[in-house]
C-alpha cells in the first residue's frame, strides 16, 4: 500500500529556516503531483505548495518568495525548503501525492510533521 513518510519538522525561531522531506513508496503508478499542505489548530487544512512530475510548481500566495518546493522523481521524494518562517505558520505540515489513471485519480496523505515557529 502507499506510504508517505514526512520528516524535518521542528521548533524554530521566527525568521528561521527548515527543510521538510516526504518519501513516497508503494504505488504501482507514478505520482503525477506531490505537495505540501498545512493545518494550524482550529483552522482548515490549506495548500502550501505543489509540484508536478514535470517540475511545474504552485504556491500559496503567503509563501511565495520564501518557500521552495522540489522533487526527486527517481526517489519519489518531495522537499519543502522554508525560510523566513513566521509564528503564524506553526502547523502540522502534511505531504500529499496524487496519481491519475485513465479511470480515476487517487490521493494519498502522510501522517504529518509538526512545525512550530516561536516568536
């Protein structure tokens, strides 16, 4: 079965940087898109960034210029380099992977990794 394993979450001071990683395994198909979402306490899960197999990226407006998403297709791994972090970005960060087949699409989620930004 498909597994997404995140790592890299930590406690960091405001203005600091972190790099998240997510390794995917178990899919017989290529992941057409991989990305990161986050959910702060009491809030809905929101998109942070996504990247396609071809390298196309999409970012939430709030992170543009500070976060960079990248992907190693050979390793089925996606990374999120975060800089200039803000306290309001404290959240659980979730990895997401999507596989699109002729019949339907499949979405998968990791367990999440905690990012805490102190002021």
